[in-house]
C-alpha cells in the first residue's frame, strides 16, 4: 500500500526549501556570482556530508526502511574526490576539514544511522533529489562563473551510472511511496527532512560569512593600492 511519502515530503518541506534558496550564498550562486574559494570549501563540506550519508546507508542497506532506497548509483563520494583534487591538488585530504556546521550535520547523520535508520531517508531525499533535479543548471552556472572547461571542478553534478535522470527520479519516488512506514514514522521522516534543510542552510550561511570576508579583503587591498599610487 502506497504511503504517498514522496508527495508528503515535497509538501512538508516547501517552506524549508524556500528558506534555503534565499540564503545569500545560494542567491548569489543562482545569480551567477560564484567565488572559487568559497565554492571549493562548499565542495569540501559536501564531501564530508556525503561520506557520512553513504557510509550509513551502506551500513543499513538491509534495514526494512532503507533497502528499497538503496541506490549506489547515486553515490557522490568519488565524484567529489575528483573535484577536490581539481581545487586542492593531489594532497587534498591534508587541506580539507569539515566546517563547524558541517561537523554538526555529519554527527546528526551518524546518530540517526545508529539509532533510527529510517530517518536516513530524509537526508538522502533532501540531497540526492536536489542534486538530480537542479544539478545540470548549477553545473552550467559554476562553469560559466568560474570559467571552467569540460567537467573540471564539476564532477559532482555528473551521475554517470544513471542513463535517464527523469526516469530514475520516477523510480525513486515509487520506492519512497512503498517504504513500509507507519504514520508516526512518516511524520518523523518529514520532520527530519526539515532538519536536513536547516543543516544545509547553516553550511550556506557559513559560506556567506566567508564570502563577505573575501569581499572586504579585496576592498581593503584595492584601497591600499589606490593610496600607494598617490603617496
């Protein structure tokens, strides 16, 4: 019997989705203003988030609420490593670490993976469906804004193991609707999806702060250069 979980998740996270899109970093990105230093930090943060999600889904792949949504072809870890090598070099692992907000996100994923695996559905839905739905648009924005060539620095958006993204999203929605959850569990999954949106927002807000710092530093540098010319 279908629970209509896909639609319930979409409707139950509408406000959170809108709030996330209105964070300054996201608005700037969608507007084509992408700072490479902030963007590569985002890629690093996403790496830690996806490693946690994929580790916990793999660990719980036989759980009754997870096995229908076990799609390894969605995994982003390897594609993010490609991007990290592009932005940080071969020794990227020594250059990156999770931000404060990212660590909270990662801890949350491990906590529910150990105690309430069904809530992993919320995090998988929030991240992967967002990646599939808007990934190609975001990829083009990043390529144009940072003048990237080919797939350099944008491997994250490539789902090489999925031939038809539209058809796959239908398969995923059908799987969501057939996950054996009771009404209380469905409410908890929707609540967790809103938490997932909030955790993503916290990461974006950190990047807003970094972007402002970069802009201030550039402004001060410009002022100093201007002063030197006339001193």
